[in-house]
């Protein structure tokens, strides 16, 4: 993990990026007590384990107010949805919650068809999602 600073006025804590291999990059930063996870690219069967690992590690470290920012997510498969659901269940057990934001039309349609729009609170952008915890 490499430490970076600055991301549209947000303090970026860590960027999980593998220099080699085929891992999905995921930016993670915090605003107050809220942690934001922003995966890049396609969350498909090959990359959902990267998202699952990042969320699991975050929850294990005590993160229980989480925004999953899908601004840069092009597509999400059922395996990616499972990773989000798994993390949401773990966070709920600690009294926290996960919200989703900034879905493109294709990702929004996957959430709609899966029925997850009824399960997760969604927001059009990361700022509104973060403010929802205040």
C-alpha cells in the first residue's frame, strides 16, 4: 500500500494497487468517521475477491460507516454484489452501515434487477453519501 494525499479535496489514506499482477485498484480514504472505498474498472469474478478482501480488512479494522463509491466502476457481477452484501452484514453486526453512491446506468441496472436497491441506501455522489452519516 502506498500513502497518497489529495483527492478532490478529500484526504486519501491508502491506495491499494499492486505494481504487478491483475489486482483491481481500490482507493480508500476517510472523512471523519466515514470510510470511502472506490474500486476502479470491472468488479467481475476475477476482481470481486479484491473488493471482498479490502472490505473485509476494513471491517476487521473497525470501519463500520462505509461508502462504496462506484464512480469508476464500469460493471459489477453477482460476485461483486456478494462481496458488498457480505461486508454489509458484518458492518450491521457492529451497529454500522454501508451506503452506495455514484452508480452508472449499467451498474444501477444490476442493482435494480438483483433487488438490492431495496436493501441499500444509494446516493448520486460521494459527498451526499458521506453527509448521510452525520
